[in-house]
């Protein structure tokens, strides 16, 4: 069907005395822009840019009847011209007011400078699998470098704090010990007690088949003291305290309190990071010993109830089955785990940008990263202990 004097007008509501329109001339060789091409008058017109000239025909776009143009209208006009360029043989824009032409040139320049000059008729390109893999690798590299830089800054700040201990925030560190140390004991004790019960029951059922009920003491003692005690403690503290560090510092980032600290000459690392790191480094080994005691108590209760191993027999066998090295090798991991948890939690807090959504996202990332790094460090300790023959 030939294109003859077909008029496309916007259907937007509002006080628009001269709505935006596209008017085709006879034969489809000319296209007139009419009315106000402004934000309020463009409703319903954006979807009509696909009903354009037949392929191969030259088109003259006449802007003499265009009475008003803003950036939204210039963006739509740019897409109309791009759509015509994809279908018509030659596209000429004539009769456009100098001010409107300058605005169109500005919008075109900005779109092309940002790499967004794409046809309105084409779908956005989806990156391939190899490209996504490369981008992910680059993002991981940048994140690792940023975390390493933050860790170096924390170590440097610690060295300054040790050189001038009078300026260290001791009161904040004591608050961390109380909140993240003493405050973690109830939930940690309950979970560690249940962990000891589960290990004693699951291992005791198998040992009882061979008459080796007493050896449940050996299994529980070595497993809990060397591996599960410090690992379980670190995971619980990462979920409880590491997330709290991220949420606290992230909220301060959103409310610009961190910038306010810098403006009055207070280093955020000294006030917000160092007390948390040192407090958790002191608290986590103590919590590990507490978790070991709770787990062994749970195993002793289960052994007395299900495996016919009395508490007295359990306590007599325990020093023979477990050496002091097993306890020390487990406790030695705790300060490293604590430093990792505190550093990751604070680092993710400083990465918060925007609003509450960013706080929640980085809090989740903080917990996941801390747990992954703790497990990786635990594996590294196991390899190192094996090489040293411990």
C-alpha cells in the first residue's frame, strides 16, 4: 500500500496544544516533523519509528514545522534518523532550526562518545562465553588487587599504632572484645555442644560394631581440637561479626560519616578498622578454646548416654588420646582467621556506594568471601602442618 499523507501523532495526555507528529508525503519520499517534540508530548510516538520508508528509497526529513525540541525529543529524532539510515538509500535533514540542530548534534555526539550509537531496530549484542569469562577474570583480578592494597594499608596503620600506642583506640577494642567475644559465646557454645554430640554419635555407631567404643574419645578430640573447633568458630564469627562490620561501615559510607571523619582529620582506618582487627585477633583464640570445651562436653554426654563410656573414663582417656600439640595447632589458626574476617568485613564496608541496596549486597559478599577465605586458609594450614610433620 503506498505511503500517502500518513500522519503519526502522539497520544499523550496533558496540556499539549501542538502534539508531536511524523507526516509522510506522497510516495514516501519526504517526512515532516511537526509539533512539540518534548517529553510530555512524545507519549505513543516512540513505538512508531519502525513504520518508515520502504527500503532503498531516498528520504528528505523536513524540520521546518518542528516548534519545540528537548533532549528526549532529540534522542527520539536521532533514533528515527538511525532507523531511516538502516532502510533508506539516502537521508537528508533540512529546515531544522539552528537551536534544534545544535541540540541534536550534542545528543548525537554524547551517544556516540559513550558507544551507545546503535540502531533502534537492532537488539543489543550479548557478550559471548569467552568474553564473559575474560571480564570475570579481570573483575576478580581487580578485586584481589584492591583487597591486597587494603590489607597493606591496614598493616601499615597497625605499625603506626604499635609505634604510638597512646593514640590507639583502646576503648573501641574493648567494646569489640565484649560485643564480638563475650556476645558470641551463647550461640557458639550451643552449636559446638551439638557438634560434639553429632560427631560422637555418628562415629560411635560405627566403632561400636567393632567393640571400639572407647576410641570415640580419640576421634572426637583430634577432630575437634585440630580442625572443626577453630573452623566452626571462624564461620560463626564471620556470619555474626564480619557482616556487622560491613553493615556498620557501609551505612557510614551512605550517610557520608566516613567523609566527615576525614574532613576533621580522623583516619577511618584508625577509628573503624584497627580496633576491630586487634579485638577479633584477641577474641577468636579464646572463643576457639571455649568451642573446643563445649564440643568435648557434648561428645562426653553422648558417649555416656549411647556408647557406655562414662564421663570418668572419657576424662581419663582424653589426655592419652590428645596431645597438647593438637590444641595448639588448632588455636594457632584462630588469629589468622580473625584477621581475615575483620579485614574482609571492613573492606566490603568501604566499598559500599549508593543506598541500602548496596549495603545489603556488600554484606552478603562479605560473609561469603570471609567463609571462603577461612576455608582456604584452613586447607593451607593443613598442608603446612603436613610438611612440618605436625
